[in-house]
């Protein structure tokens, strides 16, 4: 089935036999749209033309430069099959890099060049890590496409960014939220849906009754397409039954419409948390659930299946922490046998007769 053509666009065949796209609204100017249909570059030009802004002129990129490579990557099938949120994030990072280093020749990009880029972002270690990850992904694709023979970002040491990320919810946070938003409100359903399923924001706003079979949510994650199977627990079912929902999604806006994006839902949910006096956000609920499951004896394979994770690294983060906590608690209990005495008995523990 052909993809729908956007308003005011027209596809034409050039004298060189290549199909190109143009935009023209009424009697306005005829504007050439760069890139392939619906690629990030094409969509950017279309949005600018539709809003009356000047579209960047078609420019020939010098072959073999970083800018030239990025242009081809953004129009490639591997990039266009990524989740929309991943596409936006990666494209923004690459466009920022191209602004300052786009004229660099591919042959000039070395491990030392990548290390220098990391060091320029030294004050913001997460930006440095994102830079290295994005460049490594770009170069891996370039090798497969035959544009490069090695990955200069590979094995470049990443900075150690110490942080716990989003604040995980505690039992007190959950109780306070429930007291502020009773069952039957969309605010409560939003929390219940994420709390009792572990769904990410992008999945929580997409799940609906069509995904439920015999009391189990059967769904493919938006980001990875990994299948997940989650039993609907009684508290969640009660919350769904008591709350107005949409036809195709349980969670809807105040206008009864599906959420436009995970980001807009996340921002609104953060506002609800602040209104309840809580310093937490949506993603912290996933961390809370993963912690509970790991401390309850959940294995890496079980956590991967439940959350739809494709690698062991994320599951291992929680299971290792749970194992360390359990071992530390067990070790601390040993202190009860021969603990430091409040009676100031300084004899070695093995000489104390009980």
C-alpha cells in the first residue's frame, strides 16, 4: 500500500533519472525538499516550507567528509527503522557535531580525535558518553556500508559518570500519590498502569484493551519491538474499571484523546507529581519495580522477559545490587553474635563466653 502523500508535495523525475520532491503551496514558490521521502532531512524541509520559513538550499556535500557521512546515515534504512524517540535524539546529537566538525575528512578521524571530542565535554560527562556512543554507532554503520574500514571511537575510554539517574519511588512516595489522586482519576490510573506493569512511558500511553487477552497484556515494546507479557493484577484492573479510558488506549488526555508523545505525557506526569509534593518522575517507577522484583529473587532472565530488555546489562544492574544487599544484611546479622559490647568488654570475640 503506497504511503500517503503530504499536502502541497509533488514527486518528479529529474533529467538524471532520479526522483526528487518539491513543495508548493497555492501560488507560492516551488521548493526542493532534500533527502528521501519522510527522512529527517526531508521532514525538516517540509515543516519549514509549510510554516513559511526559508528552506536551506540544496547543497552538495563534499564526499568523504563527516557531514557527507551523517547525511547518508540519517537517510539509511538502519536509522529510519529506529524508534522515533531514538531517531530524534541521535539526529540532534549528530547535527550538533556536524556544526563544528562536519568538514573533517573521514580519513582524519582517529582515536585521538574522538578522545579530544570526549575531553571537550569533560565538564558534562553524560554528554561525553553520548558523544562517544553516537559516533561509534555512526562508524559501525559506515563500516557496514563500505564507507570506512575501522571505527575510531571504538575502545575510547568513557568518563565515569556517577549518578543514580531518576529518583526511584519509595513506598512513602506511592502512598502519598495515592492519597492525593484517588482511584477513578486519570492521574491515578497513569501511576497504577506503570506501577503494576513496569511499562515505559512510550508503552504506557499505547497499551489498550486490544492488547489484553485472558487477563494478560500481550504487547511489543515501542522502542525495541521485544514482546512482553504482563498479568493484570486486581488493583490495576480495579483502577481501569473505575476510570474513563480511550477506545484504543487506557491513558488519554483531559480531552479524551491519546497522548501525542511519551515526552508530553512524561512532562504532565511530572507536573502531577509536583502537585502532590513529590520529587519523582515516571521513569522512577520502573526502577522501583525492577528493584522489588530483583530483591524478591527475580533472575536476570525473568527481569529481561518482564521489562522487554534485550541485553543482560540492565537486568544485571538490579540483580547484582539485590545480591549485594542480601549478602550485606546477612553479614550484618553476624554482628549480633559478637558485636561491640556497650559494656566495654575489650576481649577478643572468640574469648567471650556466653
